[in-house]
C-alpha cells in the first residue's frame, strides 16, 4: 500500500467520525477547553447551587449511588470532592440482589434513621424516581438532588435535576453517570474537578457510552492521568491484571469488569474506597476480594451463558428480532453481562429475566441499529417499571406477562425495523493492499481511545497462499509481510494449513502500532476470516477422516438423501452444508450460502456452507444439516453437536482419492509418527506428513493417521496430534474406520 493510499484512508476515517477538515488537531489532541460549556446544561446551575449551599452551611449530605462501575465511580468523584472541601458527607450503595436499581423507599427510610441527612444527592439513578423523591422530601423532610444520565420520563422528580438528556441544542447529552458527577464538580470548582478525570474515564468506557465529543475528551485525558498512577487502590488493581500503559480496551475488558464484579456477586459498598483509600493493607485486601469476586462472576456468567444457549438450541430464531428468556432461578447479578454476550453471539437484542421477590426483573442489551429502550417503552403497559438507554435496559414485570411481553416486543421490532435482518457481518472493513507501513499504524493509534461510537478501524485483505507459522506452542499463527509489518491471529493454530493453501480467503484485522528494540512495527491482528473459494480437496479429506474417526457404524439420526435443488429449497430455513472433499465443495459452492471454514460464525442458523468441518463445531442451532459426502461411519454424525430435532441429509457418495494402506505400511507409519510426536507434540497432519509420510503419499498417509486416532493410539486435540500417556495394545481389526476404508476403497 502506498503512502498516498494510507493518507486517503486516514482522511476517510476522520470523515466517517464527523471530523471536518481543519479539526484534526482537536480530534487527535483533545483538551478540557473542548468540553461543552457548563451553561448549556439545563438543571446544572440549580443542582450546583443547592449542593454549594449545603457545603457552606455544614449540612449533612448523603450520596445515593449505584452498584455498577459507573455508579461507584460517580459516587467516588462526588464523595472525594465534598470531603476534600470539608463537607460532612457519606454515601449509600444499594444491594443489587435485595434492593435492585435506583432509589427505594426502604433505603431512604434507613438513611434518614441512621444518617439524619439534610440532603441526598443521587448519582447514576433517580430520574424516574418521582414518588421516592416526593417521599424523601415530604415524609422524611430531606432535600433531594437528582443527577442521572438515563432517558428522562415525561414527569420529573420535583427537585433540582441534572440530566444531560434534558438539555437542548449545544449540550453534550451522552455522558455517563460519572461524567455527570464530574461536570457537577466542575460547576463547583473547575480546577479541583481535573483530578477526577481518571475515575470518569474508567466509568465512561465501562458504561459503553459513545466515545465521541465530551466523552472522548474525558477518556483521553483521563487515560493519561490514569497512567500517572496517582491512586493507590487503582494502582494495586492495575498491577494485579495489567502490564504496560492502560488503554481503553484494558478498561473495557479488565478494570471495568472487576470493578463491576463486587456488585454482581455480593455488595459493592466497600469498592468505592478503591478510588480514594490510603491504607495499603485495607486496599490490598479489597483488591484481593475484587479479583475473587471477578472469578466468581466469570464462572456465573459462563454457566448462565451455557444455560441460555441450551435453552435456545431448540428454538427457531429465524423470525425472532429480540430474544427474551426467563428462568426464576437465575442469578440476577450477571443477567446484564450475559445478555451482552448473547447479543453479540446471536447478533440481536437480548433480554434475560429472573424472579426477584414477588416480581420478575430483567436486564437487556442491544446491537447496533436497534434502540432497545424505545422497544421496551413501546411495551410499557406490560411492565411495572423500566429504564435505560439505546443499548441497555432494565425492566420489572409480572412473571405471568412475560410471554405476552415477548410476543409484543418482537412484533414491535419487526414493524419498527422492517429492514433489520440479523446477519453475521463477517470480515467487513476497509479493503487495503498489504503490507502497510509502521507510520500508518502509528497514525491509526491516534484514533484511540476507541470504543462505542468510535470503533477501532477494521481492515480487510484477500490472501492467497500464505506463509504462516505456528507460535505459542502451536496455538497461534503469524506471518511476516515485511520488515515492519506482520499478520497475527491468536488461537488459530488449526487454520494454518488452510491459510497457507492456494485457496483465496479474506481476512479482517485491526492494526496495532508497537516499538520493540527501537523497531517500529505494524501488527495486523486478525479478528475474522472466511473462504472466497473452497480449500484444496486434499486439505478437506483430512477433515473428512477426522470427523469419521471414533464413530459408530450407524447413526441415531434418520438420514435422507438430497440433491442441489433440494438444498436450495431449504434456503432460509436454517440449513448448514458440510463439505469435506473436492466433490462436496463443488456442490456446496452452487448453493450461494455464506461460507465458513471449520465451524459456523454464530449459533444463529444462517444458511451456511462449512468447509473442513471441525469435529468440535457446534451445529445445534441448525434445523437442517446436509453432508455433501456420505460419512464412512454414519454414527460419527452423533459425535457432533446437533439439535435433537435436526434433519440430517446426505447429498453425495464417498469422496474420491482415498486409498487403503497395507498392514506393513501402517506399522512403519506408526513408528515414524510416534518418533515425530516425541520431538514435536501437537504437530498437525501436514507437519507429520513431511516428517513421516511422504513415502506413502498424502491420501494414504491420512488413512494411516486417522486409523491410529480411531484406535486411540494417537490423540487428536485442538488442531494437533499427541501421544497418549499410556498405549494399550490394539488389533487393527478393532478399527471401524479401517474396516470401512477397506470396504469402499480396497481395489
């Protein structure tokens, strides 16, 4: 790629982000002067004046926060500022499991009895709490200020309210709760507010608000401050999970989830001190607990994700715009994060609901282009309470109305988004020529911090015959394109043969800039790939035998015959075509379906052709699975993850090209393979062929290799082969695969 082409791409990326010519410096080097003027915010002046009055008059102030990262950060910002100016101040964090989100009557009464406050300030909540605010002010005699960033209702609480979404033109409306708290402190003391940019940056990224405008300024400056490591508690947390400079991705995937974790699995009150605490022992204890909570949270999330995927295996998702699932025994602490995972996995909005007391409470997450709060609002007559924003929502509902709610919200989505078809957009991005320069990567790094609203640029390129080598014990792959440019993909060791084949494939990647030993480098981090043409038949044959090894002779699924016209007639009904030979690949190419290598892109049953099926692939979402070749052992189909109601078809016969090794050839091949695996465990079939099988030829060597796998005297695992710890003596006659090879190919 030429330097001029690189400049044009930078110009295009800036234009896509609304950066006009002459504004590049402001975008790449944001400053506090770029923030929206405080006077543009409705309600900010009134909130600041009432809070300032409380400080001057020595009134007792209680901050009412929230248990997520945003709410904890907002609480910490306001608490640290108020105590630094001598205010008598405390804070309250509700329990997610017993109280739920937002202001509640019981908590307000308890605060009144224990703290005797003159003023309660809500952060990251309260905009819909009209009755709760009235109760606090009229029944308890406590003044209220509401600061929030969620969508405001038609009727607002009767007190000073600062929510950016209530402001008119000229105000930045997309702040998170901690961003709102930061701007409130700015209105009180602009200079003092600057030291809270690091906390506001963490919340801005973790709450997945757009990293544009003011949020980009806050995050960019906050990251710079965060890397100065001025807060003891945050330093301890960062040391426990990070290396090097902190980035927005680190916040999104490491710091944010950990800060969120305590509120998900226990209570989050102590976590606020992470931001302002000074006692090393107490902070070390807190960080240890945060990390332990995060491990528990990950396990809870994995368990719930697995349970939801199992629930959906027998569902027809082809017409469902929104996935709504209910189980009274789910842990409500991980509903939101699991909904987020499922929304990404199934590429459509997801709402998960569980029982909470006498009601049911749910958390939803959406995808690009679908306003989930608008969808929920349209079904509000079925709900007790709801709130949120475009990408996330929370609901309270009677359990008896969940089915009706599911039906209505799906109908509304179908009408509101008639052109929205949930599809997996694989390998989309800006097409470029390879290699690219390190200087180009350096310019791209200036688009950070990237996230919601300012995504990392994605690029694509066509690759023919690659020169990838396995690294990291064989788990990952890398190819050098020039002295300063390399292609890297993690956990793709099983794809190296396909990548190095002559078949065209398309790769999508992000470009990262790095400096090592004074050498600048552009690292192209591959995120996705798919075939532009079928892989070579020799490579597919390995997948064919791999799938058959270890199978039984008969399948529990009734198998029907089908031809190309029959396959096309299934279009749109969730059909997967598996092609493991040159003949099967030719038939599959005529279907016009999405193409994939090894496994499907998503559990959604989009019509797909899979070349070289991975035996561990999950096909449970599909209602129709077509094998382009007849399996040597039909029972090997039962080893795959298939829907119990799946209809299985075979479109062709046994593939051509395989041959049956003689007993002596098997014996010699086994000795050679064992010797190769002793020196290089985890080697793939190509490496073993080069080391031990060239005298036999590729097809015959494959027959030997997978006969060994079928007998259990060689183990296939994660894209490579290994020797078992102990080898039991086996007779060749025990191999069902070898028996079928002889029946179909001998002579």
